[in-house]
C-alpha cells in the first residue's frame, strides 16, 4: 500500500503549530529581547524607510525595531503584542558586538526560560539567527544543523551537550561588554514631523506662560474653595487568561507547502563548480549552503541573482569556499485548534496509521510548564520518507494540535525528514 493511496475514515481535524519560542531573557537582573527578525540595513543614516517597508511586507504587523551597528549594519523587527517592550535592549546586538573579533560564530546559551540560539555569519545576524527556544531538543537540532557549515570562528554550546570543539563563555559578561541597541517604536515621530510638533508645542507653551503671568499679576485673588477629598478607589488589576499554546498556532499546511516550494526552488539553482548541501526548513524559513569544487564566488553569486528568489540572507565563508543562504516564508496564517486525544490514544492511532502504510515513525511524550504553572503535553514525532510534504500534509493535518518544527531534504538520498509534535489532553 503506497502512501498516496492511504485513506482514513477518522474525523478531519483542524491543524496548527505551536509557538515554541520566547521573546525575552533575564541575565543578571537585566531583561534582553530575543527572537527578532534581522535584515541588512542599507541606509544607516535614515533607517526608517527600510524598517517601515519590512514591517509592512517581510514581518507584517511589526511595530518595534532596533539597530545593530558595525561593519555590516542591520535592523531587527518584532511585534509588541508577542511580549516585546520599547526600551528593552536586544540580546543579539550586545552579543554580536561583544564578539566582533570573530566575523562568524554560532552558539546556544542555556538561560532560565529556555535555550538562546544565535548565529552570526560574516558580521551578519542571520534572519533566523536569534531565537529563544523553549525546548532543548529544538535548540540542539538547530545548532547541530549549522555545524555542517564550515569555518566558524567560535562554536558555543552548553558543556552537558559534550560537543567537540565548543566553548561556553559567561553570557552575562559578554552582554555587558557589547553595545546596547534598544527596541524603539517604528512609528516614532522624526524629521519634519518632529520639528512641527516642537513648533506647535512652543506656541502652546508660550500661550500657557502668558496666561499664567496674566492670572498672577492682573487677576483679582480668588477665595479658595475647600471641598471634601473623595476616597481613592483602587481596582484590582484583572490578569487576562493565559493563552494556551494551541490557541495561536501557525497553519501547518502553510509551513509544509511553502517548505516544499522553497526547497525545490533552491535545488533548481545549479551554479557551475558548486555543490549544494543539506536543506532545512521551518517557520522561520529555508536555509542551505553550497561548497565550491571549482570556479569562483562570482559564478554562484550570479546564479543566485538570476534565480528570482528573494533571499533574506547571503554570506560567504572567510576562505570563500562556502556560500550560505536563507529564504523567508511568505505570511503564515495563525489558527486555533484544541487537542482531542490523550497521550496513549494518540500514540496508538499514529502507530496504527504508519504500520498500515509500512512507514516507521519515532514517538516521544513531552511536557512543559508555563510561567503560570500550567502543564501542556504533546507527542513529538520524527520520520524519514521519500514522499514530499504535499503528500504528508493530507495525512498529518487530520490531527488537531499539529506542529511542524522542521523539514529537511537530503539531495543525495532524495529523502525528506520530518519533525513535529501534536498536542494532547
């Protein structure tokens, strides 16, 4: 029985993906913003036009940004309703400037509320190179996937991971040493708008001052009116209900189909003398790299420029033998879908389904505790297949609470690797 012919009579369920990342870390009493979306900055003297364009297109709804100075200036954008606050310093800016003696580094720091992954290539923070993972396995997988790219100046990982040729400097000292790029509002008044506001404020201030002088020196004194002081009523602050992870999830169909299209588009780029490596895709986009066998950088640069693909990042290794690229996904819908299976029941259904089509799958129970001490449970899965994401989309989206974390493709074996999770009751 082939995968395309597999049919099931179970009820169709809504499909969705959990937000598996955080927005803030606290190091030695200072809060830092994480998980920003980074882009190159062309005009550092007037960044607002580029920032506003990115907030309307690349990351729709973004209303906060910060600037990373240096040899390769960048701007990072984020959305305040995700938990970001104006005035918070960006962790990636502080770390990138503190480690500016090495143009390329990749690392994971274990913090109180997760594992902060950061990746800088040729002084550029990759678009997905600033991510606070709430799950250790996700952070480790992301870190290991980047080790396939050669020529890292520094490789940073927790000692308990026991990964060779890695170090683990103290994060607090690094952040204190680096620059402090703080989040600010994108729609802040600037230029002529600010001058106009200052002028109007000056006129109003002059009028108020004239009124005060007139009332002090030219008006008859008034007898004070004594009124009883009303008791101040302090209303208790009502804490909004916690948003459950399955109430704001990325649409898994958008993720799977866009990953399929993005990976296929990159595979079709065949610069002479350069060989493509592994491809990886998740909610933040698609990444891959080429290694030089013969030829020059200009050959692959031309192939990328004429491909018609909108790259969010391109970087070349220090020795000029590796080209690494990242491609963002288009807008992904946010949906809500509560779990409908218990842990054991879901495992039985999945095992039975995969056995019916002769496909192996690995299942693992997982749980985490939210800041309000609510426990959320899921079943993580991973499997390899010769079938592309559009085939698996029809089967996996029958389950409510579906999360697609990562899709990889091996060009040599032509195999797809899928990783994800499904929430349970």
